[in-house]
């Protein structure tokens, strides 16, 4: 499928999905949401792809927020529907394969919400993060008030949501908003290295591990432990479990097939 606002590249078992609107600092337009969801649907069906990296084109911005020019004509109902139906945020959150955000510049508003919907966040030293919606007389609508406190704690999330202030990459790493920070010229290499490491693991175990970890923040401990045991048991029905155990005992590298 041909896309206008994104590019999609496959590098072995890793797919690179790039928001490609550099003239708009990769702002999230309605078309970006539509095409991003379509690309994830495409990658969901591609068994050759085991990990997805999402980034923004150019060096200035990962995603500098929503396309504010579209806000003027939006009604409360159309805006609500665009975020509660098949939004890009929810499509990333529910995507069965690991998703890594490669944050290469401004990561503001909807951009930060999109990064938080990913499973892991890697940032360059020049990355900047904020939830500036309050400055427009509105609030977060793409998960910012829900995912941010789960990552950085209520106090820090409250400060970011109520002030709209920007934080740098080092602070974001200290807060727990990003996993790792690298010099800009090393970001892609280090992100690919992590993605390729993950891509070598058993696909079913990856999917079930992701499900279990996400469930942890959405349930109490007893429910989470029961879910973990159930998913753990399911792994024992897979060919990959047999291959993994055999490879370990035979002191060789496993060849996982996703079955």
C-alpha cells in the first residue's frame, strides 16, 4: 500500500515506521492516524516482522504534537470519535508485537502520547518532551493523563499536564519516561541493536510477555499473577518452547518459528 504521510521500511525482522511530515515537524494529522493504523494492520499480518520501530523524519522532531490547524473545525463529537475509535494511540497500545519509539527531537503533546503508547522509548540527547495542551485551553486526549502517571508517577505527571513545561531527555530518563538516551548520531544504531535483539526471541513468548506486562498496570496484583501463570502455561504448548529448551540443553542458538 502507498502512503502519503508515513514511510514503511523492513529491515529483516524489524520494521521502521516513520511519520513523514518534516515541514510540519511530523504533526499528527487525521491522515497520519489513518495511514498509521493501516500500516500497523499490514505489519500485524506480516509474520516476517517481529518488532516495529516508530520514529519521525528529520532531526528536529519525533512528533511535535497534533496538527492544530485541524482543531478549528472539529466538534466535540467528531473529536471524541477520532480518539475512541481506531486511533493510532490505541492501535499501537494493542499491537501484539513489541513497538519501540525512537525519539529523535521534539516529542510534544500527541507525540509524547504516541511514544508512551509504545512499549519502549529510546531518545536522542536533543529530545524534548512535554504535554502542552493546557496552553491551548484544552487537556490531553490521547492517553497522556493515564499513561504518563503510570510511567513517571502522579506528581510528575500532574506537573507536566498542568504546566505544559518541557523537559529534556536526561530528565525524561531520570523520570522513567524513556528507557535510554544516546547521542543523536548513535540513536538509530542503538535502537536497531535493541530491536534486533528482541526480534530473535520467540514471537509467541514476546506477545504473551507484552500482554502480561501491560496487564500489570491495569489490574491488581492477584489478577496479574493469575494472568501471568495462564500465559506462562500457554507457552508450554508451543513448538518454540520445545526448540528453546532443546537449544539450551544442546548449547546452540535457538531458531524460533512463532509456532
